[in-house]
């Protein structure tokens, strides 16, 4: 069964989602998160035996990291390093190690499209710990940059988001971007796991390589979506 992941430590349904997940990416002080929320998320993951990773983003709490900021490569390296280190320090207190890094929000999307941003992210992760896995949008610049930096990578796809025909995610501001119907999310997840095409928002068919599937705790109806997706994947 393909693994499921979620971004946590963001004030959503973390405990309820955890039984369905293989790995989680924890907010670590950029778009949100502090020492207390990181520790709480790490403890939840430890209780369920779920792998943990850092979810660093633009330092923009007001915009929840979903607005691209003008930044140099040095800025991006510093932000990734500082936020990942903050989570790693909390994890060490529990005898835990980080397994991966997945950029958040606008930084994730920018790294998917912009080679220089992708290379800065990959450089930061490889310098911090070359044993970390880098999660990126399937087939994106970030995945390519991670491989070039010598990192293990996971091509990520989304069970609860619609795609454009060009492989990019539909903007959250666009009507229909979020899949809130559990059956529709389960259908898309099953197709992704089986290597079958998914239907884009404009009705095209798109085949996406998926090694890990993301669920969002802040998607409306998130728990029902998680249950339906997990059940569909278990059915094979």
C-alpha cells in the first residue's frame, strides 16, 4: 500500500488523522509552530510509530506561508536550516530523529517550478543531514534538485487537491481546488496508487508518479476524507 502523509502541528485534527498515516511533516516555526506545538506533534507521532519530518516554509505567519516572498538563495538556506534544526532539537529530547523534509505552502510551490529555489532547498537539506529524504511535488524541479544533491527523494501527489493539466496543483483560491468529498478523494487516491490517470479540474487525464500521498488536516471534511482514502488504498 502506498504511504499516506500529512502536514501537522498547524492546529488541525492531528490526533484523529494519525492512525491513517505513515509519515508527518511538522510545522517548525516559519508559517506557524513553536516549541510546544512541535513537542506535542512529535509525541503524537511517537505514540503511533509514525515517521516525522520538518515542514519549513517562508517566515510569514500572517499569510500562513502561502505567499511567495522575495528571497535570495542564502535566505532560503537559512530559513530551511533554522526551522529544521528547531524541530530536530525537540525530537532529540524524545530520542527521535527526523526522517525527511518537506517545504510548506508557497515555498513548496516555488521550489516545484523554480530551479534556483529548488536547488537552495536541496542544498540546505543536504548540508543539514544528507540522510534526510526530500519530499517534493511529483516530477518537479525540487525532486530533480534533491536527486542532484545526492538526497533520497519521494515524489508526492495529493489525494485531496485537484491538478491542472500541466501537472501543477490548482491554486487554493480557485473554486474546486480542494476535494472535500470522501468518495472523490478515495477515487483519486486509488488511481494515483495504481499508476492510473486522474481527472484534472478542466477534465483532462493526467498520469502522475506517486510514492507518497498527502492529506490535509485543514481540508473541510478532513477526517472522513482520510478514512475513505485509507480504506480505498487498503482494498488495493
